[in-house]
């Protein structure tokens, strides 16, 4: 069973690549929440578990993280791009 971790910094347009952003700026969103990320993961078709008390190692404030269960058929970069697109669609 493969678990992928998605930190909000991976999708945050306000973060630079060196601060942890893993998607291009044109796909990134401003200050994504773990709730939005989890909802987007579920729309992509995977199970999501939110861990709110976790802090990304490059940040000081805890924003949480989302664990993606059983995502063996997708690469992490493809998963992040799809999740970022759904978060943008959720916001409208």
C-alpha cells in the first residue's frame, strides 16, 4: 500500500520552489487548505486522510498534511498537478 503525502506548501503559489512548491506557478493556488486538498484528492478518485497537527519541515506554522491512500497507479507529480487543478476548480 502506497501512501503519498501532500503538504499545502506543495501547491502554494506564494512559496518558491526552494520553499517547497512542487507544481508550476500557473497551476499553483494561493494558501491551499488541507480541507480543499482532501476534497480535490477525493474528486481525483483516491482516499484522503487529513492530519491537521503536522508541520511541513520548511515552515514554522502547522498547516497539516493530507495522506493519499492507494495511489499506486499515478506518479506523484501527476497526482499533484491533478489535485492543484481541482483545488482551483473548487474555488471557482
